[in-house]
């Protein structure tokens, strides 16, 4: 992509109303624009990051047997009334049509996926099933804040699993848990599996995937010696300094964290609400056990910015960066075009700052945008075929042959 052809570009100043780092940097660097509180337009840079996050999630959900579908955002009120959610879910956006029919904008999809899968799951032979989708959600937040980390409109991956019994759900939960940890690890995040309440979805204990960050909204207690972690805003059983209830080796430490994913044991709440029965191996009709697994995609993007930045701008992890390479030519010449085309031919995503502007602005914009590698083509490059190479997180560049740089990316 050539920056001279882009409509959205980095700004010199951050937005004055930005309260969080992700809001400040994503707007200033040209990734998003805020339409109103909690609602954003994702510009070309931002959309590329979202698509890269989606790609990782799809690969890991497909690997554990997920089947991708796409469910609607507009829901008839009747399905929410069947589960009691119409009156009990206070963040539900409701609207009335010209024909006086009531609808809801989807905040979750249990009410849609259950009657849908009821058509296809008839017996134990059809279980387990794990449909998932990636879609925009709507929640009537009283105060939408924290940039894209808490929106009224946000992109999310939901997966729902259907099981013959509790044992099979418990078996699959461990599989899903491992897949979730792999998803976040591939994004450069160390997520902790955290006990929490089930909220509107379940009376049972649920599990959140939390990332430690000062921009988080959740108070947690965690153990240094094992994976135990608890959301203390929902659970009063633990306090700072207690011995870890799982390993007993260390005392629980407090921290602030941001939720990036969750899983709920839904039990038979929704299968009973929609009278979804299946035949077990004895011919008895039973209600399947359901599970729900969510990852906030736009929210995760915001958390990543909060975790990976410096005073110059964003530092994107390689797997989700909008481009792998930010190419800068000090003086516009054919050598820069040659390198740009070579990188593209090798399948390396590259952003070329071909603008006829001050080179200092090009350097500062490159730091602000935060691609993993910055390449600078100078007059010396014309004769030596060497370019200045600098990793975003490093201070000092080095001179390197173009082909050597490409080979280093392939072996990384």
C-alpha cells in the first residue's frame, strides 16, 4: 500500500478528548475514527489489524472442530422473551418497527443459535457440535469508555457448543481453554484464566481470559506459582495475601486486568427454553448441555495497544500488525519502487511512505503506526543494494542487504 494514495493518514496531535492510550494512538495513527462514544469507524490500517486477529481466531477454532456460520444482528423480541432476557438483560438495545413489532439488536446469540441448531441436532450421534461466528454486537452501555475496549458496537467471536452430558462439556472446555490460550499467545498476550460469576448467562462459575494492564477494569487476584486467577469484583471468597487455593505455594497478588475472552457453562438453560431435546444412546429424550465461548476482537485490539506502545507510538506484534514492513525512501527514486515490488512479490505486506514530505515526518509517522520493521532507502542504497533496517522496538538501525533481510523474515 502506498501512503500517497491513502485518504486516512497519521495526525500530528492526539485527539483532545482521548482518555486512554488506545483511543489516543489509534486515532492519531490513522487506524480508527470515533463517530460517537463507543462507536468507531475502522479505517484501512485498523481493518487490516482486525482481519489479522480474525484469521488467528478462525484457525484455532477450526482446529478444535468449530464450524463457522453467520447469524443475524437483528433479533425478534419473541426469542428473547422465551429465555427471559427481554426483561432481565439491561444492556439490550430494543426497537419497534413501523408495523409495531419489537426487535433487539444482538448483544449475544444464545437465543439465535439454539433454535437454529435444534433443526440439525436430533440424537447423540449429532453431538458434540461447535458452531461459531464473527459478527458485530450491540450493548447499551451507560458509560462507554476506554476507547475501543468498551464499545456500544463491537466485533466479537462467539462459539457455542452442544453436548450430551456434563462430562463431555468438561472435556471440551479443556480443549477450548487451550485453544484460547494459544490464540492470545499468537497475538503476543499472556492471558490468565480467571474465575468469575456467570452474570446474565449462567448461575455457574464462568471463566474469563484476563490480560494484566493498567487500563483494565477488572480487579483480580493471581498466583505466581500456578495458573490460578480470580475476579474479585464478582467473587468474595478470596483476598490479597491468602495462600493460593490451587497450589498452596504462593500468596495471592492483586492486579488490574482487561478481559479479552470468556467461557460460560450454560447448562440446559437455553435448550430447555427452546425445548431442544435429543435422543441419547438409550433412546431417552434429554436436553443437551451448552457452552458459550467469546473473544472480543475489537476489545483485544485495544488491549494490545495498551500493552505494546512507547512514547513514540504503537508497537504491533508481528502476527497482527497491519503491515510487516514500513518502507521509507529519503529521496524518491526507482530503487524504492524496486524494493517495494520485490517485497510484495515475496508475499511480505509492506506500507510504502512514498509521500513528498519531510523525512522527519516520515520517521515519526512510522514509529506512530508501529509496523514491526522499518526499512529506509537512501542514496547509498542505489549503489550498494543495502538498506537501513530497524525493528520497531529497537533504537539502533543496521545496514543489510535486501535479500538477506527477506530471508531473515522467512526464517523468523
